[in-house]
């Protein structure tokens, strides 16, 4: 794909200038782990130093274009890089070759699917011995591994909460990615696992993960094997959680955070930064659990004793 051909056809309302044009296969953020050549956008200088090697084409501002050219990247100069990028993302489904190809839904052996459940007729793959209870809804681009249990009211493969603003008005960003559930995953009632934003990406729930009621898993999240997430928790987009970890009751995890393996976010934690392997965090904002408890003990002492 080339922007010089795509933009006049799909977004003729935007003025642009292309320099050192490069062909690309898909779109992604500058930090996206895309293995094929892709197009990203940059609006601030800080982002210049985080661009992945495969971001061969960048939509950017006039001020930042010269610095990108010194990196030997192709640039597309426009007044609103973010808006043009996401408008292009939305429009590319009409172009062909961007969104995923369509296929008839496949259902494995010995599955128990309630007649009151809804499973998309295309782009769903369900393994063997899967249970899907009443009022569950499975949208397209979803893969469910063997021996999974999807309880009543679960929603899988929906668009996430993603909007951008142009001239003071919001517009919806389409989701073309997917969801992959490993084997022996159990999703309890009224939990929602949303699809990834980009067609090359998936929201992934690893083998044997157990996710409680009323949990939201946002786009592009990756959850490692044998992890448990307790009810009323929200996991922000592109978060990564390692294996055998625990997300306690009512936790909030900011988008893009990395939580290691064998880690714990204790009840009610608001996790705004990375958590190391084996670390436990507590509080709002969450800090190391031992430090939190020490601070709590100090705060409970009489004022005179604290000042001694």
C-alpha cells in the first residue's frame, strides 16, 4: 500500500505531502510489535525515539518531518496526523486486503451451545468440548480453544471504547483485530473480552485462565497462562499480564502496563505502572505491598511516636 494512492481515494478532504515514500502492509502505533512494514503516526518529538524498525512510513507534522527523514523513513506531512491515521484505518476496510478474510464459522466436537447464545456466522473458530451458556454473544474474529466454559451473558469480540476527536467532535475507531482464548479458559457471567484494534493483533487469554464476573478486558490485552482475574476489575488496552498471576477484586489496570509472572495486584489496586515478576502491589496508586503496609502502620501510630 502507498499513501500517495490511498489518501486521494479514501480521504480526499485532507491535504498532505509525501516524501521518501515507502510501501507498507498495515497500520500500527509507533511501539507496535509488527513484523511486517507498517505505517504509524507521530505528533510529538518524544515519540521519535520509540519508533519500531518496521515503521517504514510515518504520518506526521511539518515540524517533525525533517527529523524522520534523517531516520530514512517515509513521511506523510499533514496538519492532523492522528486524525488522518485513524480515519485511514477506518476507511481501509473498504479498500480490501486490510481487514481479515472471511470464512464460515467452525465448531468442534462435543460442544454444548445454548440456543439462546449468539455466535457469529463468520470468522469464529470453536474447539472441542466447549460450553457456551445462554445469552453469551460471540462476535467475529474470535478463536475459542478446547474445553473452555463461557458462562451466561459473556460478550467476546466486541469493539472496545476507542474514540478520537476532530474539530471538537468525536468519531468511532473501528476494530479489525481478534480474540484468542486458549484451552480450558473459563469466563464467568457478564464478563466482556474485546477484540484488538488492528487486523494483525489479538486480545489473548492464555490456557487455563479463570476470569470472574463483570470483568472488562480491553483491546489487545495479553494474559498469560494460569492467571486469575477477580470480579469488577478492568484491564486497559494493550496491557500484558504474565503467567500464574493474580488480579484481585475491583482492580483497575492502566492501558499499556506490563505485569510480570507470579505477580499480584491486590484487592482494589489501581495499577498505573509496571509490576515486576513475583511482585505484589497494593493501593491507589498501587505500590509495593510491603511498602504500603509499612506506610499504613506508620500512619496508624500516634503523632508524637511518628515524629520521634
